[in-house]
C-alpha cells in the first residue's frame, strides 16, 4: 500500500509573492516601512 502525504504545512508561494518579498527586502526597511503603513491602513478599515 502506498502512503499518500497531505501537505498540510506547505504554503503556496507564486512568483508574484517572491517578487514582492524581494522588492521589500531591497528597500532595506524591514520594520516600520511603507508596507507596514499600508497594512495598518487596510486593517484599520476592518475595525
């Protein structure tokens, strides 16, 4: 019998995700950068 593995912890990462991560890394601002400000604005709309 063959075991079937279900990848429960395997994220789906597309090329766009990788490109965006690289773009942010190249800014040098990993904390308190513009992306965090954008995220805070989006999240504040839900509360």
